[in-house]
């Protein structure tokens, strides 16, 4: 294992920090209907105020508030109704003392009016006259021309995936095309003499179908990237190096899942090292499962070497790979993940200095969530698909006691 | 308001239950690389066992466990190494008592072997002989041929959106094409004389750009649907009816956001009622904001009439519309949403029997999350984009005290 002894095992945070030269993808313009979850390259600010005009927020009557002071059910104000504001047009009315205009929700405040009385607080018993039975203050029943958004105000921040309400805000502000980071292209390559494509109908004894690549492609999409398949390479360092060189030149990030045997891992490590400079920056992460992970960089492109077992590979890719996909994709404000608090059914042992990732199944017992750890060889895919989520034993802990409450990150 | 008085306000659960005739979309076949978050029409079960052969889970030596019983550092077993198992092929070795074969992780167990000793527990000092210094039991260091998945075992359940690990499992099992529910097509139509398309560069006084349609399209996508725009219809009941008839005949679900004025709401209600049978099944939901919501059905197609204010419309669509999109899309097991527990900064008043949805901003104070309610007219989009999530005051409560812990559903 040439070179391996020069690297000490790193924590996840150290591993991520060991790739400082990573830059985000360049910008591309997209329309609003393609913008969900895309990441603005720059802060998007308002060019115009919103709503842009003083606007009624209730159905009722536009008035001069002073005309309503002191009124009550027993002592209403009687105002002359001089017209009606219609939706979507500027009213050609001017309110003078003692007058009112009928007003729909969303209508433009006529000149001279400074408040809207809700229809529920009026009666129209005499034609052409409205009785107002509750006083209003100036500003009641309306929003000002820049009350929603003032010119220059932030509509959507750089670096945060756009949410559905952001799209509404951008539409309201007339922003229908925007600069977002290009989705990072993530090259995925599998190695291993025993690994065959999922389409293989009949397996020879000893062959396994490539599970990791399909699962990784899913996680890449969840992190906002576009997976690109580089297929399966047998345990041949020179061939693997050629495939990885292609991937590095065409992708923003490259992931290679090593074969499961120690020989395959060494071939992968050698091929990745030769891709440099700078080459391998981290070899071995203090995570279980997933220790034999390597991080490298070829120019600006990060290369992640994952363990061969699918469970280990997916655990590490969640911890290290998805944050890198987000970083390369310009995402600086990571959306929240679903989590739950649950009571651990049994004790978990761990080593200090090592992060343990435990797959758990959640059940409700007496109204409380309980998390049952799922164990089994990390070669077992069924452990991962049976899990509702995972919990961790942090680096500083030497284990968790049965019965404690833990945070479970939920799969979705 | 013809007919309105015949409907009493419903709770969200009652409203959803009032559309019993809704059926899920039919099936379509997709490849694995398009299957993330898609919803299997039926349970997918294994046709073959996995891994399909007894497989080593460590690097080491295949042995007969009985040969290692009682061994120790001081008293090792000496076994003849009769060959090496190579990856991806069936070994042509047969282990007899007193022999061993070198074994890579993932290799096929040779005939006669029933355990694998980890390489760390061996020494090879004499060529052709391995010293075993720790005993193993039958089954150690390997997984059986059907230990991951037995024939007939569930690979992925019907009705639950496929997760990344599911894709790995399906790939391993050779399932590369699968029947999933077609994504439900959701027609979105906006009404209101004052509403103009987001592309409108210069607004006349009184006009507002359509914010709701773009935000709804985002929520439809989040719920697994495909939004289809039916544009903006002025407050003209007959035209609206024609547009809605088109939408109902081409979509799996139709959403119409009413204009904000009472006149526009009545035109919408009238047009939706005429679409029947069965027509409007629920008029008014006990939710704030969002009370003037209507649910209807035209044949099997649900029609949701939303309030005109974007904030109200989006609140209701999250509570009522997204569950309907999922139901129509065949999703019976809804993925978890991100949530947080936070301390409420101020008291919230509410009416018993009404669900209040409160937009909140989250901040960390002394290591604890606090939730500050955001208030403002429901015409303000900025309330929604400033919020990190929402909390609810449930139907049975008359308010929440300042300082209590609340559940916040986080936007992502």
C-alpha cells in the first residue's frame, strides 16, 4: 500500500476542509418554471417597489379616516358614495371630506383616501350613502406602495436553493429569467472484476450487479447535481486512470467506488494518486462504516474514492460527497433535512475519535418514537433499504446508552 | 353568494375526506435512472436471492471452522494454502480438512469452506502455509447466498417514493425497468382582472403580476406533480368555466386561484360549481389564512379553488393541495418533512375549531432555537419569503402561550 502510511485518518470536517481549492460552477440563465431548487449566483434584488401602488387589503369603502373618528353603531358617520374602484385600473376618483368609494380587495387607493373601512363595519341603507359604524385610522385596510418590497430589497439570496415562495416573489417582481449556478456534473465510476451492469439478467457465480452507481446517482440528484455514468472498470489501474482522466476533464466532481477487495482498493488509490496534482489529500476517514475513503483533487476537480461495499459507500457519500456536490453547485445555505428525536432501544459502543453511523428503524411505542439499530455486514443492501434513517455516535463519544434520546436523520 | 350558505366550514381533515372518488394515475414504465422519487405502482419483489452465492465479507482465508477451534497466538493452527479465490469467478478449489484458500472481500466461498479468517488474525511465515491465531465459527466472515434478499422478499413497497438506496437495491436485483404511477398533471389557472403575467415589464397602476401560479407550480413539483399552466382568466365566469373544462379534461387535478375581490371569488365559485357533477363538495375551510377555499370534483378530477392572496393560497395548498397531488400520484406513504422544535417568542391567539398557520423566522439564542411569528397582511409575499417555516395552532387550542415549545415545519 504505497503512500498510505503518510496519511492519517481524518474526521469528516477535516476531510471536507482538505479540499480548499474547490470552486463553484459558473452561471447559466433559467426561466422561473425551471428555477425550483436552483441556486442564485448572486443576490436578486428588487428593481421596483411592490405592490407598486397603495392597495386595499379588504372589501369595503375607501375613506378619509378623519371622517370616521368617534363613530359607533349608535352614532354612525354618513358618507356620500361618489363611485366604485374597479380591479386592475387606476381610479379616476378624488375623495374629499365626507365622501367614500366602494373598494374591492386589491384595488388601487383613490387620491384623497387614506384608509379602507371593511364592508362588515358599514351599512348602505340610503342609496348613494354609506353608514360607517366603526372608526379606522390612516393606513387601516391597505398596504403602502412599497410595503411588501422596497426598491433594492433582497428578493432571494445567493447560495440558497430557491423555494416555491421565492418563485412567487420573483414572479411578482417581474424576474422571469435569472442567473443560477449550473448543476454540477458528477462523474460516477465503479470498479471491481466482480461487478457487472444492473441490466445483466443472468449472473455467473461470483458476479454482482452494480448497486452503488444507481444509488449514488440518486444521492447526486438529491444534492442538486447531474449524475454522469462512466460505467464499470475492471481492477486494472491503467484503464481506470484513463477513465478517470476523461471524467475529470468533463465533470465538476468525480466519484469512484472501489472494488471491495484490498487489491481493487489499491489499484483505485494508485490511479487516483496519478491524476494529481495535487492528488490525494486525505486517505482514510474516521467513520464507521466507510473508513477506506479517499479524497483527491485533480486541478480544481474533487475526486472521491468510496469503499466498495454499497452501504459504506452510501454512508460516506452522504457525509462527504453530498456536501461537496452542494459546494461545487454553489449552495452555501444547505436546506434542512428531516429529523426526528427517538429513544434508542439498545446500547451502542464506539471508539472515541471515530464517527459511527448507525442505520435505524423507527417505530412508535406508547406514543413515543423508538429507534432500533439495524446491524449486519456492510455488504447487505437490505440494511439500508430497511432503515428509516440513521443516527450517529459522535467522534467525542465512546458509545451511547440504551434508552437515551438520539437525533435520527430521516430518509425521504 | 348563491349556494354558499349551504356549506359549513370544514376542518382540513374533513375537507380532504370530502373527495372520496379520487383515483391514482395509471402506471408507466421508467428506467432506474429516472426512478428517484417515483412511486411504484405495486410492491416490487425479488426474483432471485442476493448476493446469490456465499460471499466473503473480509479479506483473509477461507477455512473449515473446525480447524481453528482452540487456536491462539501461542498455539496457532497451520493450514496448507491450496490456492487463491479471484474476484468475480467461481473457484475451482475444494477445501479439505487442514487446508485454506486466500480470499478477497466479496469472493465466492469455495466448496468445503464454511468460514473466513480475517487476514489480521493470520500470519504467513512459511511459504504455502498460513498460521491462524484466532478461532472462527461456521458462518464467520461471510454472508449466505440469500442473506441479503431471499426470493419473494420485498425490494421496494408500492406507494412510497423511491429513495436512493432503493435504487441501489433494485439495481442489485436486476430490476432496471419498473412500473410507477404517472406523475399527476396539475392544471393551474389564475383569475383576476388585475392579474398580469410575470413577464409584464411595465405595470399599469392597479395591476399585479401573477405570483401565485409560479409558487404553486413549485409546490406541485415538490409533491411529485407536473404543473401545467392555463394562464390568467379575467373575472368572467363563462370564460373561466370554459378554461376549467379544458383543464379538467386534460389534467389529473386542477387548481384555480381566485381573484382577491369578493366578486372574483363568486365568479370562480360559480364556474367551479357548474363543472360538476358532483361539483363543490366543500366551501370554506377552518384555516387562517385560507378560509375561502373550495374543493370540488368534476367526475374523478379534484378541483381546488384557492383564495386570491398568494400567502393564503400557498398556506392552503400546502395543507390541502399537496396531499391531493400525492394522493392522485399514488403516494400512500408520505416522505417526512424537515421540522424543528423551537421556543415561541410571543403569545398567539386563535379561535377554537380553527387551524391557525403562523409563519415564523427561526434564530438561535443561547444555543436554543426560538421562533418569531411574522405578521402582516396576507397580501404580503415578503412574509412568506422571510419565513423559515411555519407552526400551527391546532383546531382544539384557543392559542399558544409565549415561551412554549412548538413544532416548526421548515421550508426547504
